[in-house]
C-alpha cells in the first residue's frame, strides 16, 4: 500500500497508509509538541543538552518539533530513534539540512546529534552485541509495514553507530518518546517487556511520554515499575499518558493537569 502525504488541521503534514496515520490528522505538529516535547518537560529541567530516546522515528516529526524548541533555547539535542522501517530519506518531514546530510542514519553538528537506529526495540541487546560490525547503507529502503517477524525487520546497526560510546547505556535519557503504532499493529511495543527496556534507559528523573491511553498500556507500564499518570491528550484525544521512576517527579510544577494512577503492581517484577 502506498504512503500518501496529507495536510493536518494545524497546517503540518503527515503520512497515511490505508487507515493508519503516522501523526494525528487533527494536528501532526501540535501532537508532537503537546504529547512529546511539552509533556516530557525537557525545557523545565534546565539542562544544557537533551538526551531523547524515541521508539518509532516514522516521519521525523517528533525530532523536528523537539529540535525547533531546543534551538530556540540554545540547547544541544542528542536524539536516538529506533526505526526498523525507515522511509526514503527524501520523504521525511525534517529540515532539509538534516535530510541532505544524513549519513547511515547519523547526523551531527554542534546543535544536533541524531542517530536513527535501524532496528526494533526487541533487537536492542542483539544489536548492541553486534556494534563492532559494519553494514551497508540502509537509507532509502522500500517502506515495509511493521511486522513482528524478527528475521524480516532485524537489521544490523549502521557503521559508526555510537553504541560503543561510553555515554551510552542504562540511565542516559532525559526523555523517552513512546511512539509506535497502536497495539493492533505493534502489539510487542505495548508489553511490560518493552516498558522495562525503556525504564532501564531513562535517567532517574527521566519521563516517558506517549499518546497511548489504554488501561492495558498503562498497566504494562506499571508492571515495568513505572509510576503512571494520565493527562489531557492532543487534538480530539481525551487523554495521553506520562510515566516516571518515582511519584515526586510526576508531581512537579507543570504536571497539575496530570493525575497519578493507582498501581496494583507495587513490588512485583514485570512479566514479559
Ligand atoms: C506512529 S509511527 C511514529 C511517528 C513518528 N514518531 C513521527 O514523528 O512521525 C510508528 C513507527 O514505529 C515503528 N515501529 C513499529 N514497530 C517497532 C518496533 N518494534 N521497534 C521500533 N519501532 C517500531 C514503525 O515502523 C513506525 O514508523
């Protein structure tokens, strides 16, 4: 099925494939700003660099929105995004200077360090182990719709990936953008195992944000030891979800419109 570019209600663009859209048709950029940039409270943390991890690079809209705010505030953005089905680079909705200088999924200048990791979260450990290997160019791969078949979507990390970087490891990220397709398309992205993976990579004060608002998704986050809160969604979505490693983080100023949810999972180990 072909990807179709569509204009959304705030004038920004996204892609549609069948009845699935990459971002909300009620405002693609507004959704990125509300659900990911604002709800992660990156700006409130007084950081000189932002370390963001994303599941699902898609069109690149979340990167573009985050970079715009970082730039306005003179903050360097270090952005890692997993994307097993990268669309051709010329279709991405990111500034031209990024598209034109993306090399093996990596872009770097003094304001932005971007790494698009061409594999799924499930393959994280395997790809970390393979970080010494070199690979071919994964740019411009024909778009495949996500599937759960490891062999079909698993790719080796690109050459020069910073997985050997000593900064990289558990507890690096200030924000984790959980942005896969919904549970019917990407069920493995909504499991306790996936949220445990994210938990291990977030800093103690780091925040998970997602448009996802189902009870099942929230329980999966709680099973992975996250404290979970619900708040107003973007556009016509009633709710969205944030999660952190401890309740006081979700009670900080700016989160007044969020309500922490009770967990039945306190002290339990997550089940995958
Ligand atoms: C909703 S789109 C992401 C939208 C994107 N963040 C943007 O700003 O345009 C979901 C993306 O998640 C990717 N995805 C699906 N399963 C995944 C997995 N297991 N691990 C990582 N990414 C996955 C898909 O290929 C798809 O591009």
